[in-house]
C-alpha cells in the first residue's frame, strides 16, 4: 500500500489558511529543471488553492528574516534544501503557528538525511508530510526510510513532472535526425554518462550517433572541455583533443538557450525534438534518481533511453513499452541499434510520449497536492499516488 500519513483531527481547524514559507516562489523566476517544476507548482497552489506567500526565508542565505508566520495558519508548505539553511532557525520560526500542519518538499541532494548536526531531527519531528521526488535513492549509506524509520509513514513519493506544459505542445517528429543526444553534468556521481563519453572517445561509430551537450551554467551552456579534462576519472582519461572531438554541440556554436521566466525557450525544446532519442542516464547505484530528462525527453517525442531503477518503476514507466532500457554492458550496442533501426522503436517512442503527457504533467501534481491539502483540512489519511494508473 505504500506510505500512509494519518493526520490528527486537530488539523481541521479555522478557515483553512494556507501559507508557503519561503520556497522558490520568493524568486522572480526559476529557470532550471526540478526547481522550475516547484516554482510552477507553487504558483499553481497560490492561484487555485488559495496559498499565500510568506517571505520568511531569506532565500539563498542561512537563517530567517523578521517576517513572522501568521498564527492562524492551518497549513504551512516548505520547500528548501536542508544543507542551505539554519534548520534550527526554521523550527523556531514554525513556533509562530504551533497548530499548523507542515508539508515539506526537500530540495537538492539527500546527503543531509544522514546528518543531524544541522537540526534535521527536530525539523522532521515538526513536519507532518514529506513529499519527496526521491523515494529509493541512497543518501550516504541509507534511504530516507532507513535513515529515519520513525518518520517513514510521512514520506510520500512526489516525482518530477513536465514543467512547463509547452513541452507537450510539439507534434510527434516523424522524421527525426537518426542520432541521440547526451546532455547534462559529468564527473562525480554520473558514472554511466562518464562511461558513455569514454566510449565515444574510443568508438567512432558510437560517437557518430551521439551528440553531447554540456550542463547549463548561469543560463548559458559552457564548454565541457575543462570538466572533461580535470574531473572525468572513469575509464580512459580524455585529452583536450578527445574532448573537442566528443563535443558535437559546442556552446559557442549554438544559440543562447537561457530560460526566460517560466517558459523554456523553444530553441532548447526544438533541439531535443529533432533527435531520435535522448540519453537519460546517471548510473550511480547509490543515487539513481528521476531527473528532468526522464519527463522532458519522452514529452518532446524523442525515445527515452535509460537505466531501469525503482523510482522510475514507481512512476509507472515500463521498460520496452515507454522507454528503451540500457545498462553499462549494452549501452553502446543499444544506441547503435536504435539509430540503425529507428522504425523498430517507433512504438516505444510514441507510447512514452503519450504516457508522460497523460500522467506526468504539472496538472497531475497539482491535483495530488490538492488532495493532500483537502485531506489535511479534513483530518483524513494521505496515501501514496499510483502513478500511471
């Protein structure tokens, strides 16, 4: 049955005053990936559920400012990265509305689950519902449930979604370029991406079927040569010459793909749309998480190529139905086969597009959040969503 949050009847009080504490909404716009999703989610909560914004957190800095929370708040929503704030200060601040039910959406990585030096324990005691886009990924040596078993019943899977909806406005590309795009950060935990890049350096055929695009930095895509040279430590060490050969998409040769407000520029979406497939790979068994690529690639109509892992299963994704499954062992041969035989993967490509657009849009997450809020105010149980059903 999954997690169940059982709420006290004292949650059903007052007129249902709902407050967003800090959150991404205190920022004019949030351009990237997961944070963009939360930015749009919070805007939707204010628009359709009556949430009000309390600028109590000085976003991007430790601690709090002097703005008090309303004493009559029934629900307080918090989205923040635990290691970026003075969590003890947040707990103290929440004393201003002692009867409020606290909904918490964690941001950033989850290494802080293993650390109580920042006051995580008292903070989790105060929280009633944890909506987390990472359910089974490891943090340090533990999943959240392993690190904090006494709070396991509060932990609800709340995966990434398509945001904004413009990702779904593209027609299915009947004649894509017969190549795949590999994009994002490299080094560190991105073991399978690192492996893919080293194989590109070694295998000319594989390299001919894959274009590499670096991660955005400050709104612009930076050249990946220095990171490749200094940080890639798995497999063959790449020389600057190799790095140049790999970078089929150099930042200086392409449009400035900065996102503006809540809308991702069409140039970036068009870039993904033109490819037959996209590699949504990470590869670290300690940190297998759903990333923006797992919704953006299929939503745009490209074939998603990914490892299989538990959180992806919980979203309802079925390998060889909604995406092409790869492992380290078959990554190169699978990508080559996909690009050589695109017709054999058209059913999966279309199925993945339809599935994501139907079940993993922002609307579905807002609907689930509305259920959470309604159940809190009614003192009812909150259960895990069954995504894709």
